[in-house]
C-alpha cells in the first residue's frame, strides 16, 4: 500500500458540498491499495502512520508520534498514488481493483483506530474536495513495498 501523509493543523473532506470527515491537528493520510496488497500491508502501514515520529517535542524536534501528540487522522482514498508516469498520460493499472481497494482502505482505517488514533474518513470512490492547512509543511511518502 502507498500513502502520502501530511502533518496538518486541520483538514476536511467534502462530497457534494457536505463535509463527510474532518480533523483538527494531526495527519491527512492519502492512501492507495496496490495490486497484490492484503490486510498485512494495511496493518503495517497503519502501524507506521501511528508511530512515525514527525510531531515536535518540547525542544521543537520531530520526536513524537501521532499517538504521542494526541492527533487525529483524516484518511482519504486516492488511487492516483498508483500512477505510472512513463509517458505524458498516467496509467493506474498497478492500483488494486476497486472492490479490493475499498476493502483495504476500510481495513487500514480500522487498523489505525486500533492503534488508538481517532480517524475520520472520506468516501471511497466519490469525487471529493479535500481542504487542509499543512503544518510545517511536513509531507512524507510511505510505500509498504519499500521496506
């Protein structure tokens, strides 16, 4: 699975003008299931997101995790993270099939909750508008295939 995480002061996702998920300080997690991914990858990615030390400690150093900081996560599905960009038109054939992607997206969100992180979500497969205030900015790419 792939994820692009952004440390945020706040973030929200709307569908058809309705806010379906919002968080205060924490992370915006854009996530994509890839072909061949399973629950194991979703669980490892959730553990990494919950424990990645990218929040400031008392000395101002990135030394605290999302859990340590008491932050929230807004999890949004984004199959375009699977983009293959050899030419000028991206291809997305490396992304998991929609039914697998939806299942693993939900599993990732639940696994993150199981680590004690409050989680809000977008709506899988919907045309979403995501608004955020990036804190730092801090933006990190994670891929379970790259251990």
